[in-house]
C-alpha cells in the first residue's frame, strides 16, 4: 500500500472517529439530536462499507444484542402487542450498534479516546449550562439564601432544563470521571489542569443530580476497584476524586435536602416498616412487593414484553396508589422488571450475557469496561435502565465500544501476571 493510500485511509479513520463521537456529544441533550447522530453513523457506515469493515464485526456480536433478542422473544406471548412493539422500537440501538459501529469506524483506542474526550467536554458544558440556569433563576426571582427552596436546585429540578432524568446524567458523569481518572498522567501541564477542571465540573454535576445509586456505586469503584488498576502517577487524581466526593458528602451533611435523600428518603425507599409505610406509602419497596406478587403467578416465562406497566398500573388502582397510577411508574428495578416480563429464564439469560461481558473486562484487564458494567449492574437495582431511551443508547453504545475493544486484546493470565495492563 502506498503512503498516499495510507494517508487517505488515516484521514478517513479520523473522520470516522469524530462522526461517532458526535453521538456521545449529543447524548446528554434532547433524544432527537442523538437519534439523528445514529442516522449519521449508519449513513457513514453504508457509504464506506467494504470487506475490511465487514470483517471488523466480531462473530460474537449477537451476544451484544441479548437485551433486544429477549424482548423479541417476549413479543410473541405479550398481552399488549402495541406496547411490546413500542419497546422493541426503543431498543433497536441494541441491534444497530453491534453492527453499525464497527462498519462506521475501526474499533481501537484512538476511537475510544476521541469519544471519551468529546463526551467529557460535552458533559461539562451541559453541567455548566444547568448550573447557570439555577443561578439565573435565583437572580431573576431575587431570592436570598434564607428564602431559597434548595430542593429546586437538585435532582430532577436540576436536570429538567435538559429534559433528562438525573440517574442517566449521573451515570454519564460517573463513566466520564472514571475515564479521566484512568487516562490521567502523561499529558502536558495545561492539559492536566484542564482535565482536573473537567473533573471538578463533573463532580459538581454529580452533587446536584444527587443520584444515590450512582454516587454510592462510584464511591465503591474508586475505593475497591480503581487502586488495583491505576499506576502510581494516577494515584494523585484518584486521591483528588475521593477528596471531591468527601467534600460532597460533607456539604451533604450540612444540606438538609441532600442529607435527607441519603438518609431518611433512602431508607424509606428500601426498608419495609410500618413507620416507613406511613411516611412513604408509594415507595420503591411497595412497588417491588407488587411486582413480586405478580411474578409469583408466572415465574418461569413471565407475562411478555410490554406488559410490565399495564400490570402494575392495574394493581396501583386497586390499592389506591394514585401517584404511581397517574405517573404510570414502572418497577424501578431492572431485575424485577425482567422477571415480570420474561420470568426466571429471561433473567438468567441476561445475567449470562453480562457474565460474558464481565469475563471480557476481567480477561482484558479493562478498568473502564469493568467499571462501566458495575455502574450498570448496580444502577439496575433502582431503575429500569433497559427500557428508557437515555439508558438504552448509553448501554448499547458503550457496551459495544468497550466490549469490542476487550475482545481484541490477547488472553491474559490473571494469576501469573503481576503488572496491570494499562488502557
């Protein structure tokens, strides 16, 4: 191959990287834009399709579509075909990315770094915009500190301007934090300062999102997982991350809203006591019990794709749980939702898929992939991550990107190897 051809291919690859990165840049914003980005990636893949790009699709790509394959199987015995079809349409990204992403771009560390750098900058802009909106609200209404209703600046109030649930924005921020942490080290001084600034903005975003699940999961990863993967030069930024989390916890102790979210509200959501039943009559634990009662009636195969919310709403009406009824709340637990829709067989299938992903992450010693999977598996205890567009796009894209990278690495002997392979 001539040097001219190599240069053309190299330029085409870099164009591919930034076309793919456009998707994550738009991910924190309205779904309309990230959906357009998917169309753009698909169009680029078709324009540049070749034997070489087709060869980039791994033989095990079907395993990265496990979630929608399960939903397809549940479609055929669903009691509500319309809602089942709607969910399948939402989950199409689980089929699209395993095929289209390797067709559109080489899957390599350059793509990963380009994607995550763009993602980190885009998230920081989103957080700064949301913080500006909060400050603007105070200024317009001429509020004093004593007059402020602090809950208006946290959680759903904080993220509503971008129409994104705080759990998803916090999951994005947590993964981006872990990337910045994993790649910190060899940059020039100004770049390091810039990355530290991004980290501080990310942590501010996490604090105002106040997503209990994500913050607790990130803390566990930073304490118990990160130290085993990071070289000494990255210990400083790990310490900075823990310090920022510590500051957030200290501020939370003084802030009544945050303190209540992580103490009284948290216990009220997951503890089943008579006192909690009076204070939180429609908490997560109540909905989990309703789901469990329904699961017991069809434990093997479940009720089918699309049947979760109609079944729950019917029970909410019978029990006069009107907030849950009118809000049409789902289970808020992905594992119970899987049992409800697909039974024990479906849950085992998904756990086997994630077991394979974990195997890939551990075998390749990919800190970022392992951390991503832990965030998803823990987040699934309190949210239906596979059913909402923001969760579907996030999981489908990053699982393919990081999973396909892990597939490319040589098998590693985890027992005999004493040093850690860096990403």
